[in-house]
C-alpha cells in the first residue's frame, strides 16, 4: 500500500488472515488498522477502498481477487468508516474462494474526511 499526502498507514498482512480461516466456508474477516496524518492519529469519518491481489506489484485486472470493497456511503457500498484516535476496523469479504494457499496482498486506499478529495 502506498500512503500519500501525509497519511501514515499501518496494515496487516492478508496472507495471515487466510491461514486463520483455513476450512471456513466464508471469505469474511475483520480488518483492523491504524491511520495517522502527519504523524498524528486521525479522528474522523473516512472513506476506504480495499482490494485483494495475487501479485504485490500488479495492476492487471486478472490479478485482482474479487471486487474492490468500498466503504464510502454511496448507494451500493458500505458506510464510511469511523476512525477514532487513529484506529479503525472493517469487515471485509472477498468471497469464499479468495484465500487459498497462495499469497495475497491487500491494497488499502483512504480519503479523509469522507466524501472529499482523492483516495491515497
């Protein structure tokens, strides 16, 4: 994940989540993270976009696993995410076949406050 415009982001590894769910019939998991802007923990309502990839450097559509999950309060997506003292969580589900024995990379994009500016 690339963090721009003063956002410092700490993310977990999607491949770790896969091993925790071996044998489970769903791809759903709770993702927790920390978001800082210019070194200060964010407290705001923010929009997030999560996508899962087979290759850490690829942008080819065939390397994306499932759909991009949007949390931006737009019709058809999930509500924006509350970030409190830099901490947030979101329930992600890329489908029951998203996690196999192969590595996966989670790309996270954010914009704060919600509904403004570009994702970074």
